[in-house]
C-alpha cells in the first residue's frame, strides 16, 4: 500500500468517526490531490477490498487497516501534496 492509499483510508476513517460525509472533492482538497487521482485511489482500495469507491466509504477490512495504522495525515510534504506514485 502506498502513502496516498493509506492517507485516503485514514481520512475516510477520520471523517466517519466525526460523522461527516465523504466525497471525492473533500478527499481531494484535504489530501492536496485532484478528484481524478482520488477516484483512481478509491478504485485501487476497492479492488483490495478496503473501500467502497461508489459510496466513498471504508469496508470493514479498510476500517481495521485505517484504525491500526500509524497516521500519515499530519506528515504532509512541504508543498501540501502526498505523492500519488505507487
């Protein structure tokens, strides 16, 4: 799993805990990426069984990964973007 995938899982987890709805625009803005990139990332996470791309939500497996992983959300690169390179 690459950094942007993990950050996406963690952001979806954070939003769910705060009872806030998620959509591509919000994820893109929070992670400093484009909607196109986040759409691709959600598709990759869905293929791995970690997210539901259409509903922009975690699966139970994704919830477990996000809850048990070390946060990457606070350690953004200087320009505010997480690398989308695998």
